[in-house]
């Protein structure tokens, strides 16, 4: 039906969009404090980019991508996540020629064919960051610190970091062999999906949410058991930086994230509910081979992403809803067509002073207009009728007190400007 949106996507309406705007402003402000710069990449890319970056055996590629063939017979995919597009832009636009590291962030819609549920939709919004060009452990720690800082400033409590190292190309093959040997001995207890993963990508079994597979994963060999000295040293250094700033974390040997490009550090920021349930509100890690796998030079990288719908739901559930619906400061109430022209010119003059204005455009009665001004909770209502037009003045009502004053039209803008500043000052004291 033309009047029904497709399943799994949402309209963001006035009354709700203000929370989104406030969250976006909060995100941008904090990224500026950490000296990250915004990047905006296309909503769709060549499908091959996600095959090479996210991984052909990941759930995203196998089950969730919105892919199609365009009129030029090119294979195109709506972006299911943000990192691959940022890496492609980094390579194509030669950002590597600039100072290293490049510290970038993004905010925007992503698309996955998933089962819709609260906080999880087929078109959803993510923000995240990518640091490209440094393999220093301090960068991993800064990315984790940023995420915790962001959520803490929003008022979320009971945050903790779940942390793991997933190894590197030098030590991971031995670890993957150990996983295959372990899970092969329990193959009959694996779910059908994990039986298929066993010899294709055994790390994915650690990410399975089926209870039987989770129980087996908890007893599986860990990445730290097989990590090379370089990965152990890197991981210890990351933990040392987090200890230095007092960020609590717990080691989770089953944490591998849902994407194939991670190396070494993997993490999630988790919030513990009063019920004891836990919510992962963001996740990320290091991906030192992703730029190379996408056709660029061998460049280290690290980043994280978080879903905005889920975060807004958590804030609301905690009584921390942000953003308020904006209201105009002045309502113009003309009584006839000539007065409407005067009000129209007055509205332009007030807006030139950055004063928010609404005026009647429906020819409503004075009573109806005053009711509308009350609904909007304006500071001042300006009445212009025949007497005002002929006398060269306007009647200004201060809505909080009901006091009315006649103000000459040539002094009206200045009068309202001073009055609104006074009202704002009183609200802030």
C-alpha cells in the first residue's frame, strides 16, 4: 500500500526527532574534543567491498545484505555497516597521504535484512569512528575510552567493557585449528549453522547465541592460549592504559564480534540492568589487515560502532530522554488580510534577529489564535487588528502574566528582542 511503510523501517516524527538531534549534537561535540573529523560515505557501495571486508561467512553477508543489480548490471549493496565504506574512501581519496593517524567518525543509516524488534530495524542508524594509520595500543584504549566517556556523559551507569584479543594472521591459524579439533569432538551438539561454520570459519561458533553452542564455547580453547608474544604484549598494553584511567573491564574469551576483519583487540561496552540482564550498547576492535584486503597499503586500523535506535531506547528506559520539542518565542495574530501582510513582514524582521516566530495562516478567530499561542507556549503574542494598523502600533501580550502593552511598530522588534532575552535569562537563573 502506498500509505504504509515497508516492514522494519520507521518514520522519525516531530516530537521524537529532537532526541535524535540532541544525541547527534552530543556525539559530534565529544568527537571534536577527541579531535575526530566527520566523514560521509555513500549509502550504497559495490557488493564486493562488503564481501572482502565484512567476510563471506559472516551473518551479514550470508543472510542480511540488501543487494541488487543496477541498470548497468553492477552488483550494488546498501551499506550494512560503516567501516568498509570509510576504508574505501580512505584508499580512494588518498587520505593516507595526510598526517597519521586519520581519526574519522560517521553518523548515518545502515541496512540489514533482519527480524524487526525493539531497537533493531531493517533501516537503522549507527555512529562510529575509525582510526587509520596507527597500531599503537594507546589508540585502542582511546577508542574504548571515548565510547565509555560518551555513554557516561549521557547519564548511563553500570557500564563495563568486555575485552578480548582475537589474535593476528601469525597466531590465529593455530588457534583456529585448535577450535576445529575441539568443536569436532562435540559436533553433534552444535546447531546446524555452527556445523556449517566448523570448517569454514570456526571463530563464528564463539559468536553463536544458541544456548548449546554458548555452553560449548565457554569451555573452548581461548585466543590468549594461542596468542603470539606481539599480540599478548599489545593486549597487555591496552589493558594498562584502561587501568590508568580507571575504566573497568572484564576478559571474555568468547568475544570475537560478528565481522571477520577484526585482529587483536575486540571489545563491547555493556550496561548491566537492575534485573541483572546485560545490554551491549556498542562494539568494535582493531582491524590491521582490512585496508590491505580492500586494495590499499598495509595500514592498521581500529574503531567501534553503536546503534542509535537502541541507545535512544536505553536512555528513555532509564528516564534520560534527551532533546525537547522546540517552540517559537513569538506568535503573530493578525485579524484581517491587511494585518496579515504586516505580520508577514514583522515575522521576517524578527527571524533576521534569530527569533523563532509562528503566525496564523488559516484566518482563525482571535480566540482560536490565542488558544494556538497557548498550545505553543510562546513568550509573547502580537495582536494586529484594524485599530493597531490604523494607529501604527501592535498589542503585545506577555503570555506568562497576561499583561498587554501597546508598542509602536517601529519599536516592536527591539522591544521583543529585549523581552525574549530577559525571559531567557530568568529561565537560566
